[in-house]
């Protein structure tokens, strides 16, 4: 049971002013600081946390809502963290219950580590999928793909948004429109001038994270990954839906190795909306 002092501490909204405290909390739990990612999540989503009277945060998480403003169709919960000194005292459970209550009947999703999964199951989340994190230096295919890829332009954004909503299953304009500033690369795949996929690569510590990765088929996804790798000297990292077995086998043959598995969980909905066959990797597991 949590101590009375922890029970009495209020849950409050987090803002970009809390970015350093959030990064400190990540570091406290042995995660990378990931300030760049925290900045995106706190601006595109809503942070919730419990402040420590002695400084810093006891706990934090972020909810990214998708769909019509004020009537979200889906909420993604991520970056759920509790400071090591306050672990195993019910703080994470309390913060999660608070967020679930605030979201009301809005369907929820999250990616759970093996350690976090029992808590989420206790709170009513069901496992509906799995994602495999892969990382490494990418060695390109020979011969080159026949799929045409290029850097995205401002004129492509409307088409990207339309494609993204179709595949993701609900509108996430407020997140996707931040990609040109957030990502180092934003590229599209074309077929006779028609955009049939897009992908971004963004900096995270010493890697380039590939996500979102949305493509018409596996060959298009391969071409987008290859084109992103060709324009960076950093190792790649991405989280691929395990149902995309062909793509996972291919990236492992190109130098990426399996790092971890996360359970994709949902609350209030049997499965995620959209078309998983064209959704290969999320922007980040923290945002669904």
C-alpha cells in the first residue's frame, strides 16, 4: 500500500516546463533521457504526473488523443514511469486509475513491457498484439528496390494526412503535422506519381528511430526503410508489428537485431482501428 504522504500528493497536468523533470525520471529508471521525444509528447499530448515535495517527479505518463477534438476516438498512454525510490508502493496504479477515469469511455491503447503488463491487465487492459523492437546498422539490399522513394515536400502533407487517417483508423493531424520539425527525415513512396506510403526517421540518443512506417505492402515498406537508412550514418531502431513476419526477417538479414518485445494492449475496444497490414511501425510506442 502507498504511504499516506504519497496518497495525499495530487495528480497534476504536466507541460513543457516539466520536460527536464520527465527526462530525469526516465534516467532514474535506467531509460535514456529522450528529451526530444518527451518534447513531442508533451506538446502533442497531455502529460500527467505527481510532483515530489523534495523535487522532481514521483510518477509521470502521457496520453496522446486521436480523433475529433473534445471527442477523441482513441487515447494512447505512454511513458508510464515511477521513480525508483517510490516504486512498488501503488503509485503507478494510482496514476493509471486517474488517467483511465479522466478518459471516460474513450478506447485506450498502450505498449506494455513484460514488467508492466500485469498492472495493466489488473486495470482491464487486454493484449491484442505484439511489437518487436529491432536495432542495428542497416546493410542495403542488392539489387536496389524498384519502388520509387523521395523526400516529402510541404505539398505532400495533405496526401500524407489522408493516407495516415485511412491506415491508422482515426485522425492524428496534430501529431503528423509536427513530423517535419520533429524528424530528421520524412520520405514518401510513389507509384506513378501517387503516394502509397510514407515514413519518418527521428533522432533518439545515438539512433534514428523509424516511425511512423505506413506502406501499401511489404516491398514498399522495405524501400522506405532502405531510403531512410541511406540518408543517415546512425544505427536504425524501430518497433515492427510481429504479424509483419517478412519485413522482420528481412531487416534482421540486413543487420538489425531483436532487442525486446512489447505487448500491444487495449482497453474498451477489442482491437485497434485501421488497417494493420499497411501499418508496419508506430511513430513511437509511447504514442500508439
